[in-house]
C-alpha cells in the first residue's frame, strides 16, 4: 500500500492523514462511480484503505468499510441485491482483488476498463533494453516498454504491424523490429534500418542504441496504433519531449483521428508551443495554481491577446 500511496503524496498544506480519490467512468450505458479513501498512520510508515465503494448507475456493487478497527466487505450481485459480507484485508483493494464470478460481471467490466488506462510520462533514457517476461501494463515512465512490446507483439500483432507502417514514414530507413534471445527467458528489442541502397543488408540496432527522439517516437506510435481498437484511455505527461517540431504534429493528427474511434479518450499535459496551438482552441484545459495551493482548471487562460497564438501569449506572460 505504501508503494502505491507513499506518504510523500499527502497534501503538504493540510495536516490530514487521509487521501481521497474519486473516479466517474462511463462504459456504454453504465455510469460507474468509484471512491477510495486511504488512511496513513500517524508515523506515516503504514497506510490502509479506510473506505472503498463502487456504484453503477448510483446502485452499489461493492462496499468496504472500517468499524471498530475491523474492515468489512459487502458484495452485491449484478441485480444489486446484497451478497455475502465478510472480514477483509484492508491493505488491498476489494474491487481489484475479487475473483471473477457469474454474478459480478458489472464489477469485472469496470475493472477491465481500468486496465485500458495508460497513465505515464514517457522517458526514453529510463527504458530498459531487455525483457525477461511479457508485461501488459506500462510503468510510470515506460521503463518496461520492451516487456510491454513483447506482450503486444504476441497478443496484438495487427496493431504492431500498423504501428510499424506508420513508423516507416517518420523514422528514415526504419523497416521492422525483432526480439532476439539474450539468455534464459531474456529478449532484447532490436530495430532494423535499411540504408539508401536497397541491395544493402539492413542494419540492426539495439533499442538502447537509438537516439532518445527515435525511442520516443516508437513509444508514441506504438501506443496509438498497437492498441488502436481497444478503447484506450491515454493520459500522457509531456509526450512531446525529445522530439522535433516537425515530428510531433503528425503524431497529434493521428491521435486526434483515433480518439472516439478505437481510442476512448486522450489527455495530454504539455508546455510545447506546437501542442498548445494545435489543441488549446478546440480541446484545451487550463491549469493554474498559487505557489502553495490546489490546482484549478478552466477552459482558457485569464487573458488572451487577439491576433496572437496562445503559445505566444503564454511566452510573453500576458495570459495572467
């Protein structure tokens, strides 16, 4: 629990030892509401779940409550009638750990949708070159991208093929990928590039031999096309790092074409002028906060200058 919710994430300007998280998620006609309350001990060395609840269309599917130092889980069937109630380990999520059964399909549908969330700040310098197993979830900075690609190439070959087709347009000379053995259960991702002479043999590069920009482009296109029909929810922090101006806009255009058609939603955090000007007018949200205080969200900055691009207004400090 402390690994997922470290005490350093507690709000600094409050003394509360509680963290509350709320999520509203629409899956077809079903409107889910999930809430989680995490309690940290006074010494902040331990954390536990103080409350957890999942509703569908305002009707309960799961509740975990703590009374008198004991945690109790209340399950509900798919028709919302009360199911079994029993003591529960409050160091883990009930929604995340309950086994799939014929009478909890609604809960399982919510959990499966959460697996489609990619929340990350891609950082190519941290990405490992080697994989020892397949992984279907990307880590925060995508350090495990090669392991994720290894899983993707097995489960979604069509998506990988589409991604490679697009990468050939943006990475000069790129042809394909291969996973080469590097010991027991280990694989190294290699990228093949063709020299200008078609008769020459392709040159193979380990993933970590590529430039940071090349690796970043590979990651971005693999996310958009590798699972383009799975209804992904992409939340990416500074995806435009490491890439050139002329490289980010084609990717943004591809992403915009797929949102609502294969990709459920995409939220990008960026300070890049190209991204700001491309998205701010039609789909931008403005975040600002005091030096110490909560972030506030609005549709646009407090001030805009007619005739200036949004990025230029920000660069001059005239948006406040």
